């Protein structure tokens, strides 16, 4: 392969970029990128994978064309995490996902890493964009979830390092992602910019732990997160573009000497705010070695041209370019002999036999069987009249790209189990729910296979209604295990951690009593209350300066909700002006403001930038509908005002109950607030509507907490 002093600037620039392409063959667009722009690296998706022979030959063509035109072996990369993020679905081993593996022995992570490495290497793929070392400690995370091993940094480290070891022993580059951690977010960076507001101390103790251990163990590559970390940056600067994160933290403080690569620069967290070409250049100047431009030819050409022109005009120093290319060539030279031995010079039949080896497929299937976890309840016995209700396969995020088209219900019917089975959509309609509930009354037991019911609430409505008519109700979650949070009253709950061909067979074997659950929960299912704090505005005891200091304190300790009452009798005339300052500052800190208002004061009041509007007494049902339609904030109602009639009226008027929250006031005086039995009665009503409940608990001393 060429050495750096033999390369032109265009060839060096080509080493910094990975591109994706739409089809199964080396097309004219790729030819243009390789021959004119000296493109050096490729990322593969499901759209590039037909059968194993076709994928093998495509990769051989990519290697040959790039080596012939650029003089350097390409990195051919792929997101082959396993489970829900799997690009090669047929003929090769369908790897279990991270959380499935973490429900079993950590040695299985090593075995699956090694299996993945052997098979990818045989197919000409020398870089796996895995594993995810994100600590998934937020049940509301829409994009990581089961792609993480655990909510505990120690377990993520243990399993992740084993997977990395297996991959890299086979000569395939492992990529730890998404640095400094995408686990505690509630936004998907494919669509917008997520924010993590934790302190440096907290990040060091949780999110950074697996990355620090991976660096110590010699991981080859680390992928950045398109996430804004307030502890390191300002003005919504994502980690991918941050010199403070990539150079100061990752390179200098943590001592990482491997490749730093981006997530796709066409994701909206980057493209909507900077454009893909400009974001790519900013990231490279901030500390990235390589960028992914995975989708569109226009962005790929524009990115390569902008980087090249920036080197020519000096805004991208050539010394910095050389530093990055040296790092890339170092790892390519290390990998090249193994690619030569196991891909270029190996007979195709030997490679095919390795990739299609039945033994590795059985191992993967056995691991998913072992991951089946009984959280609580009794064992299922197919000796009663049974109805199975299961969702269809579904790609919940862009990261998943494509899912297997095999469904639980179809495979139950193929297996000729003596069970009735009904297929539902992930977003089941109200009419379908009523029809299924009517059908379920004629069965002794019902098994519902949910898919991320925590996000797709109509599945929760189905469970709620079935609970009232079915003698024995079993729920098996087939993705994130947190579905139980939405129906805690369900007595029989099991988890598999992916909806894949392997997990479908696991469920069938369980329903047929061929296996029993042996998995351990990789995450805690205990619900941690989300705690907020009160801020008193317009009172002489709480100055504006003190309130601003208090907001900083709340942010530092991880509080995310702030309650402000707008109708305290002793408020002075400064209230409105101070409220705007306080709410604007809270918004800057990403704190969620709940504003408590009365009907009387709202008549002469402009609602500031808030998360939720809490309506005290005096609001009619029509007032609630008007405010609901006025803005996007959450409407919060006092629990003591809630009746079935009110909820039905709101729903009839088109109110989405997902934007309604109910709260109790708990007072220390026995003559105030609701009685215990009344609270339970109201909560049972709210549960039947799938509503969220919040409580306000006053401090014993003074006004400040909670």
C-alpha cells in the first residue's frame, strides 16, 4: 500500500470519508467518487446486501477498485451490532442483540464478537460499527434501548469489552459508540439534537466508564455522538463538532490514540443545523479522523470538495490532515495482512462454508433462548384455550434500517401450535382494540407480545382492557423491557430483547414448553420517580438573583422539572417580569417549567416559555380544550377534579390524552388533600386511560423544597 509521502492531497482527503450507496453493485456514482475524488472508504447497509455470494463479490470489487485507484486498502464498514441493528440477515449468523447477550453470560459476548469478526472478515468487511457502549439508564430513550448492554456502567464495560476482544482478535476493527454517551437521552439524533445536562462528575462516574475501559483495553475506533453535553459545550454544539469533547477530553484527558469517527453526518442533528459538508469539516477540525456521509451523492461530493478546498486554502492545515491520514494508514496496514490471508487469497467455498456454518447459527439461537427472562408471574402452560396477540415486525428507528419480515403470528401458524393467533400493528387502532377485547372474552388465557408499548400507547390501552376481561393474562415484551412500567398490575411478564427470527423461535419454543426462562434482567425495572423542585417568583424572600442561582443548583444535581405558582396571594408587582427571566433561564438550562395558574389570573396574563400548564380550580371543560389547542405544552389537571365524564368529554373533543397529565396535592395536614382510598380510586381510573400521574409533596420546613 502507498505511504503518506506518496499520496496526493486528493488521495489523503479521500481517506477521511466513508460513503454509502443505494444498490447491490458498483455503480457509476461510486466509480466517479473513487476515480475522480479518490474515495477511500465505504459503509454498507441492508440495501447493499442480497445474498452472501453477491455481497462477497461486491466487496471484492470495492477493494479492487479503491486499491487500483487510490493505492490503499479501503475500510469497508457495517453496523452489524446484532439484534435490531443487523444489516446481513440471511445466510450469515444473525447475532443476538446486546441486551439479549447481557441477559446471559458475558462469555457469550466474546463468542459473538469472534463469530462476527470471522464472518465479516471472510466477506471483505474489516470494520464493524459496534458495540454500543451507551449506558441505557433512561427508559424513555427512543434510539438506544436494547442496543445497550445494561443500565449499569460496569456491565456495559464487561460485555462490551468481551465483544470488542472477539472482533479484534479476528482482525476486524471494533467501534465503541456513541461517545461520550447516548444512553440518557429522550431524543433520537437521526431527527433532532438530543441534550445531556449532567455534570462532568456524573458523566465521569457513569457515561464515560465503558469508554475509559475500552480505551485501556485497546479498542481501535470510537464513534462520536450527535448529542449536546452542557458540561462541556455551549450554544447547542454537538459532541461530534466539539474540540472540547473530541480533542481535549477524548484525545488528551482519556489518552485515546485510535480512530475517532463520526456518526452519519446527514442525520438531522447535524444537517439541519450546519449542513452535512460544513458539519463534516467542523468535525474534522474539532478532532474527528473520519466522517460518514451515508446517503446522498450530492452531499458526498460537496463534502469531499469542501475538505479538499479547505486544505488548499489553508483553513484545514495540511499538518493536521497528515496526522489523521497517518493514523488511518497505521490501522489499515495492521489489518491488511489478515484481509489478504482470509479474503483476497482464500477460496470462496471456504469462506461460504464459514459464513453459513450451522454451528454458529445454533449458538446464536441458544443465546437468545437463554436470554428469555421471566420478570414475574407463573409459567405458561398451553393446556387452556389460548389466544396469542402479537405485533408485526417494525423498524422503530432509522438506525434499524430494515427488519426481518418474519412475524410471531406467521411462525406460530407454521409451527402448527394448537393456539389461536392474531397479528396486530404496532400502532393498533381503537376499533381493532375493541374487536380483540370482545374476542378475548372467550379464551381462558391470553398472551400479548408487545413492542415498545412504552412509546406506542395504544398497546397499553389494549392491555388495560384485556386485564378486565381475561382470567390469565401474559405479556411478553419483544423489544425494550420497560413496557411493564405502563401496566404494573399485570401479574405475568416476560422479556425477550429483540424482534428477530431468533427471538420468534424462542417465543414459539416457550409457548410449546420446550424451554423455560433462564435469563437475568440486564436493567432495573424499578420506576425511579422523576423529582422536581419549586421556585418561588415575585416573593420578597426569594430574589431574582437567588432564584437564578437556585436553577443552576437544580441543574447541577440532575433535577429536570421546576414548579412555579402564578397565584400566591403575597406575590408583588415584579412577578411577571421576573417570571419571564426565570422561565427563559430555565429553558436555557433545559429545565422543564410547570406553571400553576388560576382561571382569574390567566385572563390578564401572557403564558411564557413553559413545558406544562397546571390548571387549578375554576377551569371548565371547554376552557381546557381551548388551552389545549392554543399551544404545544402539556396540560396538567388537579386529580381531585377528575371524573370519567370529564375524560370522555376531552377525548370526544379531540384532546390527545398523551398531552394530559394528572397531579395530586399531598398536604401534611390531615384535613387537607385527598384521602388515601380516594387517591387509589382515582389512580385506578387514570390507569384505565393510560394517563401519567404526578404528586406535589410540600416540605416540612419552609417553602423551598421539593
